[in-house]
C-alpha cells in the first residue's frame, strides 16, 4: 500500500516565526472500550506533561484529532500514536501557528470519529480509491470528464476550494447523503471528492458506492496534504481549519485574512469599526448586513440594540 509522504518536516517558510506545530491525523482502526479507557488516560497524562492542547476524538472505530504544541511535544505524540496497535502507519498533516490555537486539551468519546450518523460505515481499507496529490494534480490538469465535489460545509467552501468544484451547500456532514440522492450526477460518471484532511471522504466514498457510483476517488490527505506539495496551484483561496487560526494560507501558515465572526462563529473577512466601543473587528458578510452586525462582540451588540 502506497503511503503519502510523511510530514516529519514542516513548511520551512517562516518556521522561526511560527514556533507552534499543529498536527492533524485520523485512523480507522478498531479499539475496544477497555483500550479507549487506557489510551484516553495516557493522552491526558501526555498533555499534562508536555503542554499539548487540542482535541482527540476517540471511538471504537478509531481516532481523529487536531492538536498543537512544541515541535518536541508533537514529535513525541506522533510516536505515541504510532505505538498503538493498528496505528503504526498513521499519517500526520502538519502546519504552523504563532501561538497555540487551542485553549485547552480535551478527549471526547463519540460513536463515530467523523459524524455521518452511519457508524456502520467504518472503512477497513486505509487506502481505498485514494489519489496522491501528484495523481490529483494530473487529473485536474489533464482530464475533463469528471465531477469534482467538495464534501465540506458551505462556510468552509467560501474560504477556498478547488477550481470548478461543486459545493453541496450542506450545513453538516450528515446532510451529504441527501445531496448525493438529489444531485442527479450520472452513476457512470467519474467522481473526485476532497475535504480538509481526508476523513470525511473516507466515509463519503462508501456512501456514494452504496448509491451506485463505482468510479469514486478521494484526495489522499485532503487539502492540507495537497497544499504541502502544490501551493498556489489548482486550489483557490485558503483552507478553513477548526481552531483559532480560522484558516491556513497556501503555505500552511495562519491566515492573515480571516477571523471568526464574533456574532455567528463563521469565518469572516469584512473589517468594521464597532459603533458601540470604537474597536476594530472582523465580521462575516451576512452578519454585517444585520442591525448589530458592525459591532465587535456579542456584548457590544447587546448594548447597541438596547
């Protein structure tokens, strides 16, 4: 089984100015409840000893996580994860941050490590119809008879996407099946799918095959892995991430454009001056059109509306 290039190295540009290393990973490898109890306790011990922050989602179907810390802490964590039986070949996608983008460390046990509301779909192959970044780039540049689908939610797609990608306009991943059923995409069509780090496509690809699509392929390692190899190419804009960086740019460095809108929590890039306190802020375009949308916080919005 071909593996993507490991991410022991991180983007060289600005590395000395971005001392925090952020790593994201997932692996569909079965774990018993007893194993989860043991490893969750070990993760908490590791965080307490190293200052690691972020979230690890645990389930009987595997692990899914984005965490951040020093280079030493992340290197040691990656070794710890690979020491778990079944996780030896876990692939990590790394990026950088100026400060830790997480406030604390959490471990959450859930029925699924990515919520499709289909716990019965647990991929047993870790390389099922994957295209490496190089293969993906070739298809996008040299072929034209395919449908390209972004499996992420609408607010993520607005920040950046591949040229020509179809936006399902979903609000949660559990809506993806409904999109497939109503899309009208011919069953014989070649379908390419992608997401942030690859995990959503791992389940979506089986869901599409259940619906009769045979030629379905996913971008291995998602946008984060693609940008590591092909910055400023076929992906337009920035990649939304689920932490306080909001997004990373083409060099996998923290966004200088987007901030979380203080009113709705979606990514925003519209600068405003708060009419209540005079503070400069960034909001999303839809909220800016609301009566309170140019305020800098929910507190100022409350007083402004009185």
